[in-house]
């Protein structure tokens, strides 16, 4: 796919000023005391300070020196959260591949890199036997300015030219190795590449980044693509084209992903009534008002940088939020990727702090106290962090594990490996996790098969199965959307739905297979036990029973209830109960084995229902990050 290159609507000075403004604002957040990095935080601070202290003769850089313009406490807090959110994903991506058995080299690609030093910091995450290749791309003006600073500050040692009569590549602005961050063993590795290209011209992406990565044999490595408030400056059709190009060329390999930190707000699609309804019903009015005001502020700032030769009154908006909410952003990216998970900047920063409590300090530093917490909350609700992955075939175990590491806010720790002692197949592993849309067909089939014999014998059972498949176990109608409609039904009823999935390797291929499921929902409250939750639609595939899968599913459901209680949404006293048919002997043996007592026996026609109950005392608060330590 190619597109005609559009003339620049901003002057070179406004482009440079925008890049330097972002660098200065981040440095201001560091100066006042924020420490947002999950690892090697002092190195990041040193890189920022060195970059800011470089002398320059550029007319628009003269004010960006050791004493940057002091930002307001609100702005500093926002930038600290922004740095932490992106750095957390980068760190999680690198650590996952370092811990994998392959320990293969990885790429980190920063599109619209600006003057930032995040790529230099990311290279420090390399371990002795691994390689991180950093690829950065921006418009030629910024790429050339950044090259000058990197060489002047001795951040990068440029590779010696070996022309050999071949045509030189003008788009490759700088190639070399990053100094003082990589291990000594990597000193001869030319792991840094800086390219100049316009994201609005796909042919330039092909001829620069695409060609350079192929020449370096890097296009088959696991790759993380990073956008940081870049897509908002592209026309919506350009953004879609760039996302499609990334999906086809950078994120198509196993273990790869794309992360984007972008703005939220009204979009061009809001002109359509269906989108207006979605925006008005999913985004609170006060947040909508703030987002609209914030978008207008950005637009006004960009208007000042329009070319004086252009009649700006006839030009469309220059600032385009990626979506109106995290949900609409997910839907948009699922048009290009097989999986996408998005959250607000506040949620992303919160999880970054949870997962790195000893090194990430996002609380307001002393001396920077302020009373604009409501404004900060609205500010962070105007940004989203979205992670997207692509797999054209079945979901692999590696993709599943990468999703868990990069999107903790989505899984919230609700994943646990099953201690399956009875399965001696070393090529198979089993996890209990939240249901995904691709699991729905298998869930429906196993549930129907579980009651197949009883359905043939009893009309009441047939009606129950038919009703369940039509309501709570209904299949999603929205194609390629991340959230399962089954999960949405249980969440609306105060619960959730979990599945047991097996990843089986056969003849070099992996297959994800659902082998069990369990739903939990809020039932009723106000009795002597406090809040009551119900185990609902609990089943394990016949050939996978007596392998610890049912036990793990039940424990996950009970953990959900405990989390619900400690979060203050339920009484300190609570109980879980389950109702099953007397005909199901294994189920009636299973519940008493796991601490449930028979509370009620009721006969309805030819069927007898057995209700089991288990009371839970108050317990300690378990952080979500403690739930999936075995991933």
C-alpha cells in the first residue's frame, strides 16, 4: 500500500520546537523528583541531563539548556506517568524475551522518535548473551538534528563507512553502537539505527526502515514498535495506513507487538450517530468536556505552526485523537491486528508502579505538592496506552505469554499455570485465565457436550442448555474485537468468566484448546453471611478430568470473589455457593472435597438439585501482581 506524499503544513521550526518541548517537559519531571523508570533509572536521568546540557546554536534550541522552563506540577506529573507507562512495556518486552529459552535478539522500533533518549535507555536492558537493536525514525529535519546531538554528546559511536562503490543510503542518517549502556561484550555490535522518513509516505517507510531492517536481517526478530503521541498528528487515513504497514512488516513475527501512547477525544467518526452514542454512553460527561477542551488546546498550538503560505482557515484539523475511549481504540486497532488491549494512562501508570514498587516512584515528590488531583485524573483520562499483536494463524503460547506481560491491566493477574501432575506430555501446558473471544466456540461446544446425555433424557435440561447458549454463553457478534461477550455478560452481573486452556505442540505447531470453564456472579446479599456469589456454568472436558484443572478453575473463581471483597465491593463476610444436579456424581463428590457443605436439596419434577455452600472469613489483601508469578 502506498500513498502520495503530502506537503508539510508546519514549518521546520514548529516541528523542532515540538520535539524539544517534549524533551524539556520530561526533563522537568525528572528534575522535580519523579523516578518513573523500572530499571536503570539513574542511567536514564544521566542521559536526559547530558542531552539537555548540550550547547547549540539553533535559534529555537537556545532556551533548552541545563535549566529548562519549569513546568507546572500538573504537567510534570502527567509526563512522569507517560514515561512510566511506555518504559514499563519496553522493559516487560525485553525481559520476557531474555527469559525465554531462545534468548534471541530483539528489535525496538521508535516511530516518531523525536529527541528522546528512551531508545538509548532501552539498549541498557540488554544482557550479556542477548542483543537489542534500536531503530529510530523521524522526519529528516529531526533525524539530522538528533544525529548532531548524539554524536556531539558521544551517545553513539558512528560506524565507519564502507562504501565499496555502492550507492549510499541517504535515509540512514546514523548507524553505530550506543556507548556506555550496552554490556562490554556488545561493544562491536552496531545496534543503533537512525533514519529520516515521513510517516505520511508509506513508500518512504518501505525504502528506509523496511529496506534497512531486511539488509540487517532484523525483520524476522521479535519486534516492539513504539508510538508516543505521534499518530495524533497524522490524518486518520494516514494513521490507518501506518498501522497496517506495521502489522504487515514489523509485528507479523512471533513474540512481536506494537505499543502506542496516544490521545483520547472526539474523532471524525463522532459525526456518525452510532459513534456519538458510544462516546456519550461510555465516556463520562466531565471527561468528554475535558477531552474536547484539551483537543482544542492542541489544535490551537498546531495552528500557530502552519505554513504562512497556507490558508489555514480552509485546512482540516491537524490533531486527531486515536479514539474516543479505550474501547473504541481497541476496536480500531483490531482492524489491523489479531489482538489489541487498551486502557487509560492512569491505569497503565498504576500497573507500572505496582509491578516495580522498589524502583518506580510515581507519587508526587516533596516540594511538588499540588491540589490539582482532579485535573490530573481528567488529564490521564485523555490518554490511552494500547498494545496490539498480530498472529494470522492460531494463538501461540508465546503470544499468550507476551500479552500477559505487556497488558497486565487487562488480565489483572487472572492467569495461573495448572499444576497438572497427571499429564506426562511435556509438549502440553495448561493455564487458567480470563476468556478471550476466540475461546467462545470451544466453550459453547464443551458446555453442550457436558449435558448432552441429560438433555436427551430431560426437557428441563435441554431448555437450560438452550437458554445458556442464547444468553450468558452467547457468541460475540462483533468481529475481531478483543473482549468476549461471555465475559461482558458475567461482568454486568458482578462476576467474571475463566477458562482452562491447553497449549499443545504437535509437529512443530502450537494449538490453543479450551478444556474447561467456570463462571462466577454476584447472587444476592443481605443474609447473615454477607455477600453471596454463585459458581455458574462450571465444566471440564471429559478427557481432561482428574488432572487438577477443575480444582484450578474453582480456586480462580474463589480468588475473584476474595478480590471483590477486599476491594470494598462486597461484605467482609461472604460465601460462595454452587448448584448441581444429583445425577452428576463427580460434581457432587468434587464440592465437598474442596470445603463446600451441602446447604440445600430440592426436587423439581424428575430432577434433584444439590446446592453446596462455602463461607470465607476475612483475609489479607492480595495485589494483582502476586497472582501470576509463575508466568
